[in-house]
C-alpha cells in the first residue's frame, strides 16, 4: 500500500499542479504521481540533445498564462517567492512568406502597424481595428476562460449584454479564414494572421476558429511570446516548490493505471507496479479523458459519457526537431538580417486550407503551410553554453503515414532535413556548420514520450464548437466533476483547452474548493492554511 493523502493527483502537468497548489493552500495534503522521471508534462525543460542545452520538452511560449490570476495577481506567490519570471521578446514575430517577403511584428503596436502598411494601408487600419475591437471584449473572453463551466454566465450571455456582442456572436462562429478574408485584403497580411491563429493547433478553416486571429494577435501584441527565464520547467519548479513547502509530495516514475472504487466512489489510484495510493478526500486527474475512462470498469460511466469520449477529437499532431547551434537563425528580411525568438514560415490562405484538408484526410504533409521556428536563447541565454542556442522547428503533421512510406523511424530524419532546407531559403545562415546536434520527434515519438498526447497531439484536443465549453470533454461533464463521485478532471481535455494557460487547473480548483465548502475567493487570495488543516472537509 502506497502513501495516503487528502488529495491524490494523477499526473503532474502544470494544470494538475496548479489545482494541487490551491488545495494545499487550503490545508489539504496532496500526493502527486507522474509516470515520467520529472514532473511538468508539457511544461518541462531537459537536456534532450547535448549537455548544457536546456530544451523545452514541449511548450516554450507562456503568453496565455500571464493573464491567469495565478500569475496576474500572484495568488500562489510563484513570482514573489519561487523565482518565476518572464521576458517579453522584441521583435515578437518574424514571418516569411512563399514569395520571399517577410513581416515583422513588434511589441510597439504602432511599429507593427507601420510594418503592415508596407503591404496595405487599408490593412494597417484593419489591424488597428482588430486590436481595438478585441480590447473592448477581452474581459468577456478572459472571464469565460478563467471561470468553470456553470460557475458564471455563459459566453453567449455575456456577449448578449455587450453593445457589439452580436458582431462577436457571429465572428466567433466563423472560421479564421473567413474572418481574415473579410477584414484584410493583402495576401501577406492574411497569411500572417492565419499563421498567428494556428498557434494553438486549431484548424483555421473550420467554424469556431474565428476568434483566434483576434485572441492570439492581441495577446502577442500585449505580452509578446512570453518566455519563462530558465525554460518551461521553471513554471513546474515553482509549482512543485510551493507544494513541497505546503506539506505535499510529488512522486515520479509512477504511472497510474487504475482508479480504485469503493461503493461506486473513487478513493484512490493504483500504479503500474501494483502500488495503491488512497485519498481521504478526492482524486484529481490530468490523464487524458480517453485514457481515464479506461481506468475504471465500463459500467462505472454513463452512456452519454462513453459517447462523449468515443467521439472526442484528440486534435492535430505535431512534428518537431530540436537543434543545438552556434548561431541563431537570421531571417533575410527587407530591412536586413533579423532574429526573433518566435519566427516561422506562413503559407498563403489557400495553402492553409489545403493543409487542413490534408490533415483531416490523413495525408502526409511534405510542405506544411505553418512552420514555427523558436529560439528562446536569444532572450534567455542561460539555456545554452555561452554564445550558443537552442532552435526548435515545429509543424503540424499526420500521425499515421501511408503504407508506402513505411514507419516514422524510416521517414522522420529525411523530413526534418527537408524542413531545414526549406527554412534556409529564408534564414541562410543556419548551415550544417553551425549545427552541433539535433533531435527529431515524430508524432509517434511525442506520444511515446507522453501517452496522453494521443497521436502526438499536445494541445489536449480539438477546441471547435463540438468540443468547447459545456461540451468539453463530454456534454454534461464539463465542470471538472467526473461521473464517478470523488473523481475530478483537469488538463487540456477540459475547459478551456490546451496550451500553457493554467486555466483548467485553476478552474478545477474552484470547483473542488466549492464542493469542499470553502470560500473560494478567500482560499485563493488569502494566506495559506497549515498543511493537513483544511478549514472545511465536506466532500462532494
């Protein structure tokens, strides 16, 4: 029998760690179990390639979590007490187009507008409108993101009360392609905004993606592609440090394989080594909802939950290559060589539509219309030896290759080489001579590293209308409470979705603290209680 705790947490991704921190703050002893040798899930930094080069295992940019109250108001003291800090790179983006033109996005919005005006004065005015119009409603979308489903007015209700809400009601249900083509005329500007919209790996040509050009562009214009100093793992280190200081424990190399049920209630978990860990109050999972369902007998879940999970779309897989280099990619722009932490290559709108059609059909993407080139060492040099860099090339890709191509182990290096050669058309200095080593991860490799990134998809699942809000992960089960009493769910498969936002984690904490009888506002903003002394112990 393993150690007991008030709360057992299955999985140490950043969301479940945030949930655990708020519970620990309220006085509960949490035990966090994770299958990997280090905590963090997609928020980890490791020496994956060469000694001395800290590479983000998955996520690099943290723009969206910056507006989460956990950091905005530093509710856990992660910034004040645990050394978490961010830099905001400038330029924000450097994006190259098929015809060789490039567009630079700067933190100074006026400078960005001037850059857009190089392509179209009308689009420069439209870009200003994009920022101004989203600024009017950002509080509505933010409130929706950081409020659990059922714990406040719906997004539709809030938009209905806004003077321009009817415009946003239509805009958010359109596709990003439709929105961008309606507002902007120049193909370069359209391509740039669709490149921005695809940052969360949500297809831009389907209904429900229309908000993404606004959200992603506005966030980057305000806070750039925020980079945690020291790597994504610094967020995890701050969270685990908080837990350890508040009487909780993190245990790695423990893969949860089964939920322990007694009288229909979840009372703990079992790991792959046969150890059982019992929870006195509740169990929290950040395991992918599809896998969680398989950890209890089928009859433990109602029919509608099975249907919701069976039909859940796990999202778009990724393909990544990490390079250790002696130089950062220098993009040959019209203004001379430029470097940027966040850069890339963007296809024309019709290329983006074609790419998404290929993804839906399961056809291999030889030349993806969306390529991200991330070089965080430009602003965080401590991640690599002096004067050297880490560079990540990331694209969408299909999980399963056509039979004629063989398996990923036979294909991935050739494809990675092709992407590198394509990048060199725009950043010619990234020659073989500056590359010290590299590591390629196909969708199959990504899933092997973390099985809950099903098919190599790391954003928690499609966030289109059928999988958002009250329908995520399954209709009727979107408020982080699972059908089995005593079991709660967080992570990217819950509202509002994946990426480094911390929203599912904080939202799950709100639900659990409410069910346990706490004053949520006091619990989150007030001082921490001594470990093991929760103010209220009534369980849901």
